[in-house]
C-alpha cells in the first residue's frame, strides 16, 4: 500500500475545470513517480510493470476526492460553520472516502497490482484496505487541510479587500463632509463681508470677493468624491481661499507660492494642503509660503506659516485633524510617505514627502494667477 501524503492542487480563481483536472492528474502522477523511484529496487523485475500501473492508478483515485472535498470545504469556510458541524462533516467525509478508496482498490486489484493481492478475494482486499485507516486518513486530512488553507486565504483576502474599500469610502465621505461643513461658514462670512463692502461703497472689493467665493465653490464641487487630485487643483483651491482671506482682511496675510511646472500634474491627497494650512492656532494670518520640489521620483511639498503663534507651542487645537490626515496618508501610501510638522522661526513648518505620480486629468484645471508669485 502507498504511504506518502498527496498534495492537493491549488484551485485559483478563474481556472477552468479542464485546467483543474489536468493539474490534479499531473500532481497525482508526480507522487506516483516519486513513490515508485523509492520502491523500485524492492519490486521483482517480472512484476514491475503491473506494480507501477497499480501505484499510478492508486494515486489517481485521490483526484475525485479533491474535486468533491473542494466545494464542501469552500462552503464551510464561507458560511463560517460551527466547530461541531465542521467535525461531523469531516468525519462523514472521511468515512465516505474510506469506503470509496477501499472499494476502488479492491476492484483495481482484479486487473493489476502485486500477484498476492490479485489472488485474494475482492472482499478480503476491501476489508484489508478499510481496516488500514492510517494512510488514507493522513491523505484525507492533508487534502482537507490544504484546501482549507487555500480557501481561508481567499476569504481573508476578500475580507481585507472589503475592509480597504470600506476605509476608502469612509475617507471619501470624511472629505466630502469636510467640504460640506466648510461651505456654510464660508458663505456666511463671505456674504457678511460682501454686504459690509457694499454699504461702505467698496464695490470693487465686493465683486472680487464674490469671484473668489465662486472659485472656491467651483473647485470644491470639482473634487467631490476624489481622494487624490493633481497638485494644480490643490494649489488652486488654497490660493482661492487665500484670495478670500486677503480681500476680507487686507494686509493681515501675505503669501508666496512657488511650484515648478513639472510638479503641477503630480497627485496629492485631496485637501491635504488646506488641512496643513489650517493647523496653526491662528491660521490665515501673517505669511504663508508654499513650495514644491521633485527629486528621485519623489514629490516634496513645503508649507511654512509665519503667524502670531509663539514658537514651541503644540498644535493641540488641530491634533485630531492632524491624526486623521496621517491616517489617510497611511491608507493611500502604506508607509511610503513622510509628514513632518514642527515649529520653526516663530511659525509652523509642514513638509510632506510622497511618491511622484502624474495625473493626466490635471490638464483640465489651468493654473491660477498666484503660482510662482509673491504677495
């Protein structure tokens, strides 16, 4: 009798049924060949052909077991069957396999195999194989274990993919919520300031303010549902918001944006620059410097706010926002990024280093007038 443990073939998603059966037959044939090379010297030359056929067909008998066990194992793992159900199913499957294997070997012994086995009655051969449960038991457990491992890995991959999709949906929902929350307060403040300009006769400033508000709303709507946008779009949004603040509070905010042309199509997390610009305790005051460089297939963004905040003071008011931003960066780049936030020169310095990936859609959003300009 055979004594080695068969290896169940891996059935990958998308494989056709003929490919599965072909792989199973090839695997069984390889195991039969391996066992034959081990036992060849112990078999008399006159019965080697019959014994070789006996071994090969005996290993092929396990191919239907793999085919029957595969959907059962898949169903149990997919349904998260209880341990009692799994145990009863395994025991029932083993008894059925043992009866099938013993009967098939008994029938096979009528045509090939060792002469001593062929001379025995088929019933005795059946009982002998049925009582020798160790070898078929080991083979059966090996098949079930390998199939179970394969199916469990598939389920874990599906769950991981589902969790990743859920995280992506939640991140997009958070971004959209941030945009929606930004608009009411922005509209209220801008319209109040516009009314004040109109009452004071400053109609030019009122028109400029409404134009900038229109830019902010347009860019907000253009990026709804997007986790990554071109740096050009992100800079346009920041500079449109800067323009609002500069018109509302003349002289309180200076800005300098220096972005090379080759970096404008690089992708960045949506609203990341806006979130960094809002980190100081008194954002949109003092001076804001925004620059970007490209080196070694990396995009490095530098945002420095020189505000009235005292150096060394922690950014406690924006800690939650910074944590969420770090989580989103981890989700998007899986550790292949660096975000540093520290106080420097009486202001807050933020640097973001991410992989350089260009987006063709960035050409749809022409650059605004603040790029590479000093104010």
